[in-house]
C-alpha cells in the first residue's frame, strides 16, 4: 500500500477527512522549509482526541561534505501538526531530535540553548533545544522523569518542534502501518 493509500484508509476507517495536500502553519525549522510539500493529509480529531493534521511531508535538503562535495536528498516524514497556543507564554520554542531523526531541533540559531538530556544511553546522539531565557524551572517540570522516559523509549527517528504555539511531531519516512506506526512513535518494549 502506498503512503497516500495508507493515509486515505486511515482516514476512512476513522471517519476523518483525507486530502492529497494540506496547508500547514510555517512555524519552526521543519514546517518553514521553502520547498516543503505535503503528499497526503488527514485532518480532524485524531486518535487521542488531538485536533490536527496527520501528513506525509517532504522537503529537499542540500549539504556540502568535508571534501567539498554537494549532496541533495529528499527527506520524508510522517507527522502530526496541532496548535497549542497557550504554550507561547511559557515556551515559545522547544525542539527534540532523536539520534536518527532529521527533525531540526534548533530552529532559532544563536537564540537557542542546548538542553541537557542527561547521560542515559537512550539519548546518545539525540538533541534538544529551547529559546535562551526560557525558565529553567519550567523546563525541569516539562522534562519530568516520566516524559524523559517516554522520549528515551521513542523511535530513534522521532522528533518534534513546538514553535510559536504549533506542535509538529513525527518520524522520518512515510509510516505505512496505520494501526501501529501512526501512534506515539514509541518502540515496542
């Protein structure tokens, strides 16, 4: 089953709206890519009661390696986007990128501070950033032991950005198994 077919079936099974494309809010690094494209989207009340959009999303990434060779790749994601406007006053930006994720966790450049995730083996190669000046006590509450444990069990390709009240979370690649893969992105234990 192709990516768009799996999203269409997911929508049909749950009485949600499917569209071959969707407009998403251009917030954060991932959503604001200039050549970004939605390749199938499901909108409405998603599992868990979240109002948002589940989509297959692509953008082109170009980089130059240490030998001065330029490389271009198409990056594919399965993502959920929703709005959390009440977060803006507490946390205007927070990003997390698992060790194998292409989610850009540091959209603000020099205005960002790296968050210490601790020395757990699950976080080797992972990164998290928040805007400088974010309340340290608020970040400590957010990164509770339960949330840190959940992040540590997440798929290595999982990442998210909370930017200006828009939460974008997902995994690299087009997840095809709607019954398992569109859930929280947590590894089977």
